[in-house]
């Protein structure tokens, strides 16, 4: 009697699906969360690049390349930074580690603006612990009028 019930237990396949699902579920969740995190990284990188490009466009239109006064350049840098920060969509200003605007006037009286935005990206899902890293948005252009 005891041996026959053990044989029935080994032949029973009622819980096989649940066991297989318990093996597959962690892998599926890891892939799903990894895909979400990758999409957030690509989105954030796109926003940083777009913000730097918006600041560069603003500088191209509004910069007076004949005026190389330090006070004017400082004031226009503040306006460029404000225009760039207006383009941040769904990202936090608190995670900006470096916002660098560089206006260079060359010997031939041409001016160049370089905008670099560094962002400390923090993963929202703990797939890999201590995996925070820096993303950079960058744009460069001549200032011509």
C-alpha cells in the first residue's frame, strides 16, 4: 500500500507547470526590468543631448560675436544654461553634476560654444547593486551672425 502510493506520487504531473514557472519567472523578470532600465538610460541620454543642443541653438541666435566683454559673456552663459535647463523633461536637476558652458573666441574672430551636461544616473530597479554611472550630453557649434 505504501509503495503503491509512492509510485503514484512519482507519476503525478499536476504541479509540473508551477515548478517550471518558478524556474522561468526570475529570468523573465530580470529581462523585463533590464529592458525598462535600458530604455530609461536611452531616454535620459536623449534628453541630455537635446538640452545641450537647445542651449547651443539659443547661443547661435542670441550671441553677439562682436561683444567679447567678460560681463556680457557671463550673462549670456546664464541665459544659455536657463534655456538648456528648460528642456529637461522627466529628469531631475538635482542629479546634474556638471553643467559647463564654454565660449571660445578664436584669433580669426570666430566664436565657438561648447555645452557639456553631466548627469549622475541612478538605476530605479536594483538589478545590479552599486551600478550608478554618469551620462553626458554634449553640443558644440560656431557662433555666426
